[in-house]
């Protein structure tokens, strides 16, 4: 018994027959001279960049590589958005700057959740290929350092880690010598008439931001009447969100490291979990936390 062929979609329910979706006639299938998905994304290059070096190749090394490569891709976008937000603040385009910051906040949530994937790597599994990493370590991520610099956690001594990489050094040098996102926000407030001290506006931007108690009364005024100072207030809260998210990422990093290697030293020579724990004491916008103590109620 034979069955006559049918036209596409004939005898199907919503274009599905025999558990196979019919390809619509309008769908492009010939890419001999057209831009394709893989071509636009350069997938041959992207998907060939995962090269485990353990021999024999350990099953879990691919997870380890992809975890860190995807993190670097997201950090590239975070840096792109934060630098744009900083430039927009400098141009007094606050609304557009906040849009960039909102995007960064979503990326941060994705980066934090990614640690749960790496946490499936058990100590025994990691131990079987950890030795091939040599001194390679996330500590050497220049994009992570650049993000910290843009947010104000600057440390010129970190530059020595990247002396052998001219391109990375140039990116970090630019981030080190440029005003931070917070610097530009404070300058915007000053232009808007808020009493930001000249010493802060003229500070050496290559230095790490440290707590400036003279700013707390300025923010206290903003928080005392949020309706009158809504734009400044909203930006303050967006910056607090950024810092909260960053600290959550740092904490999940710490706990994942503790879960996988315990108290061992890092491959890059750091004290490992102890070193990461100290990072939790670093802050970007300390005055925005201190002002909460000053709010009545």
C-alpha cells in the first residue's frame, strides 16, 4: 500500500506532521552567496576556541574552558556598557546612561548564576586536570580588572600583571587614567547645582576611590526629598544595585572556589579563597551606603 505525497502542510496540524515541522516555502535555505547565522557570528572561530590540553583529555575540562570564555564575553559587554554610561554621564545624558546600567545589571545576574554551572565540578574531577593550567588564573583577567577600574576600584600595581600583554596593558591604562563612572556622576551632580566639593571634582582619578564623608550630606539631601531630586536619587539607587550585584558575584566566586579546592592556593599564586574573601571588603560607592544611616526613621 502506498501513500500519495502531499503538499507541505497538507494533512498536518499547525504545520506539524509525524512529529516533524514543515519548512515554510519562504524560509531561506541557500547560503552559497548569502550571510548566514554562522557566518555573521563567525562560529567556526568561536567554536574552535575550546581546546582542552589535558592528555588524555579530561571530560570536565571543556566545562571549565567554556565557563571562563563565556564570562569573558559577558565582561566585554559589561565594559562596553559601563564605558558608554560613563561617557553619557559626561554629556549630561542621564536617561541613556541609566539604560546602559540597567543592561549591566541583567548581565551581572547571568554572570552570578553561571557559578552554579561550574559548581557541578567536583574536587576530584578538577584535580585530574588542574595541573595543566600552570599559572593561568582568573586573577589575570584584564577585562575584569578594567571593569573594577571603571567602577572606581583602581590599583596601579595590578598593571605589572599585564606587562607582557601590550593590548591588555593599553586597555587597563586607559581605564586607570580615565574618570570612573562614579567620578562622572559626581561631576554631573556638580553641574546640576549640587555642592560637590572641588577637592573631589579635581581628585587624582588614577587613585582608588576612598570614602569621602563630605559627600554624605549631599546624598542625605537627595534622599530626604526624592520627588524633588528624583533623577539623582534614581541614579544613586542604580549604582547601589550595581555594587550589590558585584558583591554577590564575588561571593558566589568565593563559595565556588571553596567548594572545589577548599583552602588550596590559587594557580596564579594567590592564597585562593582567603584572597577572594578580602575582595568582599572592597567598595565602589561607600557614601551611598553611609547615607542610609542618616535617613530618619
